[in-house]
């Protein structure tokens, strides 16, 4: 956190890593939900005809359970073959136009300039490639679409996508058909997420067919391919067996969608599709442009979703498609010729498989980063079939070097990522060039059995030319990028004193000394309990001179003993990660730290009073693991009777120190939530989630890999074993998991003042408040169906004092009691579908814990707070209809929408029958609509898109938002929960002045 121009974590590229960047990453977690895509055909559609040079528009209303539509193909209905010259590409304007024409919806548009002559009345089939969550059935998709209103739109259009004809919106004229999946022969196993297959057709699929001979259908009923595009004939027989045998090998890779649409170095890029397999090391992912590429390193993968971290983007990078190819990858350590080459992180090498690369539909845009002052990139050129890079400068032994190679020829593909290599003692430019050469040749040869030629050419000008070539073939595209990070040498750490001498979780200790790193995250502080175990101390701040440090006592395990304090310096950072399992929710940033090999450290054993005495809390339940001195592994036992709660919150600490190499890796996870329904939290599943949490965090945030094995025990318990790779030995450390108790009751004792207006502060006293302000929802209940938002600014660590700020007060607001409830909330941002929507400030989205604790002030002597509305603000106010359980908001026809209208929006949707609730506050949304185009229908569409996108992307919560033009020129917005009922809440829109004040 803090100023950091060009850093990987600066996702919004404002030069500062802060809560906005954290929120951007957190909001993208849900995008890694596995999806499957199929072709849906709208049969026998009577077209209006088209002439060469004419622009045609086509759109599909993407309704639940569909997530998006990826591609459109127009076919001759008589033959089923594509019509040449009608090539549709996505077009945002077309979708917006059909939304307006249909009076609402979620139309996704495509535009084509035709070169064909299509007579009017010609029958066509429109094939849409649509994507939905894995395990969604075709019947669910078909039934949802056929029961909808306007579904498909076609029209004439301008070259900009503006409709010019009849705005046709129709139901399908014939049945909806389904195309076969791209790899139906991969019919086993049935995975936990409901998907089928493991990305390869092999003996498992053959046995599955044999074992189910005669069954009336099923996943392995895969032959024949029917005329309507489906597979199977209702019985598993010899046809299916032959289909599997004839398609042995990896499934073809197919890419459906990529997000985000633009990215920079260090961003996480998510790729949805199928046929990816399950091993991240076996995938090569790049963004191609010309004969060059931006490299990406896969950090997690399922057969349908890839999450990859973007590598260095050169200044001349251009938009281009994401490309994915399967092959064989190895992550390991090689034996160099030069013994002074140090591999701090394992090196990845890869060789391409027999199948070619798959390209994503459409381009994404790379944004070259601002390179930090201590970092220099040497990008490559492709000249005469060889990769060339020019390097310069003398490097010290503390210089970190990253090497990236992609060398793709007509018949072979070789890739390498060396994330962090150092040369002991440093040396001249020639010395370092020879060691880069040695690293590339030895890694490829030893790990992948591939011979590449590397030359170092010194032209006498202080620059050395590195040349990579493949014997006997020209390199068609690739890269040879060298990154040099100049790191200062480590100093000496000394601890002179500390106070107080005892404390419990959350208490502050001040440590005096010298040599501390001014960046708090680069210091590791612990209380050493015995020879192998430690208690974490979170470093809060360090003075600029590095002589005084404030630390906070972390979770104290039962039985913790007094011990000396130790401080070491290294490289650490707080961040987040993308877990493989969707049940893992990362609620707070995770701290990952790596010790500088044999770097400076000191402890308090030589002080007159050396030990700190930790006091464990009485109520926490702990799982504690220590290193085994014989094996050098950390073992953690999960007893069979552990009482896992739904939405179980965990505090996790993992420390792994190897004295032989002088290296150490530490991680602290303040709040991880396991989103497990009641009755499904068996120890084996929870062990899987724990292993995934720690391995993903260390790898994605620090590039550090280790093994995590799970062993079921005879007594029903589960053992987790953590071990280092390449023979590493954990001498001391710990793996501690604290099961945080569920939230207790919320009690409000008092509040003041008793009246106020927008922006004023109220202090609420009580107990049971969540110390994280974003997890508390506070409102003034003005009626049985309506409330006024109070933004929670601060909560003390004990959860007894809360400071809130009065939100936007609309005209007619009435006095009412204050209510506080607990849940999960966060500020973040979202990607709207309409480019006219600009999110100027982070949006707060909150979800109540089902039947979670809450309290109000109705039993206090003076229960009500009296809100004072400002005299000048213009409000549009909506409340729930008790009869329908939906919130209705009416936009009058005379609403004075301004160009670039700024809005303050509040939406609350509690459902008392399910004990759930979803709240959102949008402090400043701008509708970038030119003067004269802000009609109520279009503005209503923008409002619906704003609230639906925010709740869906930031909290995974979908709901309905219907738009109905009324006879008097006004527009009604109706918000409803699918299968639920909004008992009380509100939908309020304040039209702000251009300066953001009430208007």
C-alpha cells in the first residue's frame, strides 16, 4: 500500500496502491467460476434480406442462466451451412439500441457489413455461442429463453451500429437446438463443480463407456453426431466405444471469453473456455501482436477457466488476441555450469504439444507499465528467424534477473520463465551475459530435453547482444526479455529494547533498535516459542530511520509460552490471490514475506529481560502444527470432531524456515472465509481448501511453491503435510489455523446526536459490532418498508463504538430507530455494460449473514433519530410494494437530466423470509449522456445496468430489474429478487450538481 507508480498491484493505474486496487482485485474473484459454452440455434428465422455493402445488426437477449454470448454465425436454414460474407463482430451500440427498442433487457449486439446478396424472406438459422455456469443443463437454457419476452433482434443499421429499420424483436420461430460440446469423448470424471471430464480422452473414458454399456444415455452417450448438432442416441454402445478410441489424446482447446478488456503488467487475466486441462505448468498463454507476444504465467486452471498473471509489456505493444496452447511443462531447478548461479524461485520450461494454439475471439489491449526506477527491461527483436536482445550495465550479487523466452517455430514451441535468478558476487556485463546464456541452455536441456542455441556477442560499445535460435528452423514469433532489478545490499538488524513485556491478541508492542526496513511489509517479527515454533507479530509501521517499530500481537495459540522477539528483513507485501476453489473467500489482504537469503536478523536473547509473555484468549479454537525434526516437514492434524461453521472464518499463519539455505517464507492470512453450506464441511474438504489457500497465496504473491499433502487417518481425522521442494528442510516454523467464533449478538446501548443532516457524524455505542467497518450495515428505519443509509466510518477493535456518517437524506424523510446488522461488505468497483456509465467513486455492496445478528434502538428511552433533508436536492424515491415484494421506482417525464449527470444511488433489498439482505451505496455515478439524449427510458436502462452489474460482479448476487414505459411519459423500474420477496428497503436516486453536491 502507498505510492507505487507502475507496480503490478496498481490496477487502476493512478500511481498509488490502495483500497481501490484491493477492491478491483476482490471484485474479480467471481469471474473464475467455471463456465461451459454451447451453440444454440434459432431455427427458421425469416430474414429481411441484405445487399452487398449493407450493414446488418443482430442481437440476443442474454437471460439467466446465460452469462454471455460470445459469437454469432448466420446459416442457410435449408443446408445448415454458414452464409459466406456475413461475418458478425460484437458491437456495444447495437446491444444498447435493442435494449431501448425492446423496452429493457440485456441484449448483446453484433454488427456485420455483408458482401452477400440475401433476398427478402430468405429462411436462415441464427447460431449463438452462449456460455453459462458449469452444470447448467441445455433444458434450463432452452426453457428460460422460450418463456421470455423479446429474445432475438435483427435489423438494418449504420456502420456505427445505429438501427435504421423495424427493430424486430421476436420469439424463436422454431425449436432451439443445441450443438455438441467440443470434446464429448472426454466423458469422465464428473467433477465437484458439475463439469465432466479432465481435458484428455484416455483409458478412463474407455473404461467408463465399457462399464456403462446398455445404459439409456448419460455423459458417455457421445455418438453419433446428430443433424441438429447434438450427440448421442439414447444408449451407450459400440458407437460410443469407437468414438472414444478414435479421439484418444488431449481435448481441443476452445476460448470463449477473456477479461478484463485491457490489462497491464502484473494484472490477473481470466480466460474462459474448455479443454484447458488441470495442470497450470502444461499451458502456454500469451497475448500475440505481430511476431511478438506478451508472456503470461498461469497461476491456476480448471478445464474451463484459466487465471494468468501478465508479464512485461513492451512500450510498443499492440492490441491482439489471447492465445492458449497445451503442451508439457516442468517447474523445477536445473544444475548450472556456473556454480555461482542462484535460483531463488523454480524455473518453468515448456514444450508445445501436437495441437496448435487456440486464439480468443477479439483483441485485448495491453497497457505498458511505468517501470520503477530500480528496474530496467531489455525487450527483444525478431531478426532473420532469431531472437535478439541488447543488454548493458554491470550487476551486483543483489541484482535480481528475470528471464522470459518464447521461441515458436513451424514445428516446435519452447518457453521458459526464470522468475528470479542471481549471480553470487555479481560481475561484469560479459560475466552476467554468459550466466544468462547458461541459465537458458541448461534449463531447457535438463528440464525439457530441448536444445536451443544462445550466443553472446560483444561489439565493443558496452552493449552485449544475446541471440537465441532453434537449430535448423526459423523462429516465427517469440520473445527474449531480460528484466534487471537493482536491490540494495542488506544491512544489519539490532534490537535494543521492547515494551510492554506481555500482551494478548491485538495489543501493540514497540521495538527499538536499528537496521529495520522503513517499509513495514519487508520486516518479519515473531515471538520465538521453543526451538521450532513462533507467534506472529504484524509490523504496523517503522520510522524512516529504521530505529523504531510498532507491531501488533497476532493470534495467540493455547499453551503459548514466553519467548524472545526476533526481527528479520526481507521482501514482503500485502495483497490478495485467486483460489482454485470458489468456496474460498479472501476477506482481508494476505501478507507474504520472503527472507533475503542469510539476510540480517536479530533477537532479544541477549537483553536483560529477553522474553515476551503472550496471553491466549479464552474462547478461540486452534489447530496447531510444528515441524517434525526428523523429516523437516510441518504436520497439522484436523480432528474429526472439529466444529466447522457455515461461513467459517479462519485466521491462518504459515512459516517455513530452512536454516541450511538461510531462506524463509512467512504468510499471515487475517480473515479467510470457507463458504461451505451447513452439513457439508467434512475434514477432507476443509483440508483441500486450506491447502489451496496457502499454496495459491504463496505462489501468486511471491512465486514460491511447496508441497501440501492430505492424508485421511483411521480415526476420521485428516493430516496436512507441508514440505519444501528440492530437498528443502523446515527447521522451524508453524502452521496454525484459528477457527474464529461466529459473530455474537449485536446490542445498541446508545447513540448521539439525535438529529443531523447529510454528512453529519453519529456515534453508536453497544457491543458485537464487526471491527471491519465495511461488514456492518447501519440504517435509520423510517417506516416498515423504508430506510435511510448510514455509512460506517470506523469501529474500535473491541466492537463497542461505531462512528457513522449520515447518507443522502431525501425529501420527506421521517424520524425512526437506528438499526445495525452484520454481514460481509466491501468497497469496490465494477465494469458496466454501457460505456456511458462512469464509476467515479468505489461502490459499497453488503450481504447479510443469513439470519445474522442485528439490533435496533426501539427499546431505548429515546429510540428515534431525526434526519434533516437538505432543501435543494432532487430525489427519486422508491419503496417496496407489500403485495408483490418488489421495489418500484418511478422516473417522471419532466426529470431534468443534465449532460454528464452525477447520481448518488442507494438500493436495499432485505428478505425476512430467508433472513438475507443485500445493500448497496453508490456515492457518485456519472451518466455520460450528451445533451438531448437523456430520455427517461435510456436513463432507466443505465440505472438498471449500474445496480445489476455492481451487485453481480462485487457480490455474485443477481436480481431482476424491469423497465416499463408508462402512458404519461414516465418510466417505472421494478426491482425483484428471483424466488424471493423484498420486505423492506428502498431504491433512491439523487440527481447531483456537476460539483457532486445536491442539486
